[in-house]
């Protein structure tokens, strides 16, 4: 199963998004699918949606139409597309007023036996499509009527009793982007923490662009080992644009390390304090650089712990060396710098 099929057939919220479109149509309505930005893997989404509507295609065929290539107003486009030349000659403006009303009242149009899925709807033509579809549905009293799926980008269309709406952003969040990456990396031969680390980097760089996240996740551990070079190659090879990509990668890796690495540095500090709690307690209280008094061993920060252990010499050399590495790593992260993959391996983070 490729990435697009995984997204539209397996990931719970993207599947639920399409299922809710199906439910709207089962209720006898038409539907608006509202996207604030790009639609991930549009062709796969349309194919999957058609499969979900197979229960309706015994009586209606599923057709995709591109509004951006229609070349005329929606009403006229539908009139010309779904009426034969002979039927079009029956249209009289004074009698029918609009093409949509004529379509609704004409029993010979093929529109009544279609599921019309319209893509390419934007702020320039959205209201015109909504008006044409609403007028057709309001004037078509029979249950033998066409069904519309309007796929809209960057534009809200008012709901009505005949048209239900599902908003992609109500279903999909950064969490779903991360889940896609984690699912793609599930078969990778590495630790679960490495899989999560790569997934965090990929989803952070991609933002909420699902397709970009999927491409980045496919790089696997290469993205963790060389995030700048790998991301640069991927963006260039796939013609993906990004302002100041290196800054974006730096921030994305840092956020992944703050989430996954920083807590493990704290775990190491806590474990060392617990191991040598009595010895540490004997040298307390001390005063922090900010002038704050530290009375309890549990409150000794990693920098203070390094100073105490260097002075009192009660921990093993291997532990002290690791403590120094952990302290330096923590300081780098605290100053928004990032740790190289080799350094993470030296710290036994993974």
C-alpha cells in the first residue's frame, strides 16, 4: 500500500472525513468538502470516495468535473454537459428562468442519474456553484435526482437543508500528520524512539502538508542523520518550495529534540541524584547563579551536579564523563542549538 492509499484508507481521521461525506449523501443531501489549503493526493481521495459510494452507483454513475476548466458559468456548464442538443432546444428563458430550474424540471437530462463531483472550486466560483446546485435541488422534488459533491478550497460555502458540509480542518491536525509518519516507519528496523524522532522531524518540517510529510518520512533514518542535506534533496527533487529551508529544518529538529531528547537528559540527572543522594545532600545547601538557595538533592540542576561531582569525586569516571556530555547537550538545547545524530548516539539517547 502506497502512502496515498495509507492516508485515505487507513488513517482514522482522514477515513472518518470521507465516511461523513458518505453519510451526508445517504441522508439524501449533496455535500461540500471544504479544504483550507492543498488537498493531499486528490486522485486517490476521489477514487476512494467513489468506492465508498458504490452502494449508490447501481442507479447513478460517478463523474468528476473540473470547475477551473468549465469555461462558463456553473448553470450553463451543467446544462450543456447533461442535456442533449435536442433537449437544450427546449429551454426558453421566459419559461424556465434559469438553466438550473430547467434541469430540475426536465425528465430527460442525464443529471438525475449522476453523482457529480466537482473539483477546482475556489473563491472565484464557489458561490456560483453553490447557487446552481441549490437551485437545481430545490426545484427537483423527485428522489430521482442528481447528487453533488463540491470540493472547495479556501472558501466557505453556506450550508443549507439540501447541502451538508464537512471541513477537512475539523478532522485533520498535526497529530494526524505525525501518525502518518509513524505508520510509514513502523517497518523500519530501528528502535521505536528513533522512529518517533524521524516522524517528529518530518511532520515538523512539513507543517500540516501531508504529502510533504509522507515524502520526508520515506527517507527514514537518513532524515535523522543528515536532516539538512536530506530535506534539501527532497524539496529540490519534488519541486517543493520553502522560504529559508535551513532555518525551518533547524527549528524542526530542535523541536523534536526538545520533545524527545530533553526529557531523557533530565531522566539521567534524576537517576544520578537518586543514586548519590546522601553524598549530594552532605554538600548542601548551595546557591545557584541566580542567587537561589538549593537545600534538597532532588533540586540540584545538572550544571550544579557537574560542579559538585567534579569537586567531591564520589562518582565513577564513566559517569562523570557522561554527566559532562549530558550537561553540554542540555546547554546547547537551552540555547536553541541542535545535537548532531552522532552526538545523540554518544549520549545513548536511542
